[in-house]
C-alpha cells in the first residue's frame, strides 16, 4: 500500500512540475482598479485550486460539527429511552411477583 501511495504522489508531483513548465504565460488580473497585475497561468490555477480546497475543508469541518451535535443528541435520547425501558421492565416484574388479591381457581371450586 505504501508503494502505491508513493507512486501516486510521484506522478502527481511530476504532473505539477510539467504543468508549471508548460504554462508560464502571464495572465493579466484586474479587479475594479484594486488589483492590476499579471500572474503566471500555473500560479493562478494552483492558487485557485488551493483556495477551493481550503473552502471545501472548512465546509467539511462545519458538517462534522453538525454531525457530532446530532450524534450527541441522539445518544442522549437513547439513554433516556433505555432508562424508561428499564423502569417499565422493573414495574412489570414487580407486578408479576406481587400476590394477587383475586382468589385462585383451586379455592373457588
């Protein structure tokens, strides 16, 4: 498994290097006069990729926190229901072990 991981990472690094060498043309960036510069094509693409990856990571973190809250809420509900079930079982057992006030069939004959 480590070998496969190493091969994949090596191929990815090779791709990044060859992509960077082939895409060095400058791209002008302008944004309402605030930004007015030119950046290499590969740099613009890599920056866009990493900004997107960071945003997706932040969204994933938010989703994980939401799921953690849901799991905690559901675990709390399960514990409450288990308590309720055990108390119901103990009441049922207590009713079965109490002697009843009604006469048994043997004495009524």
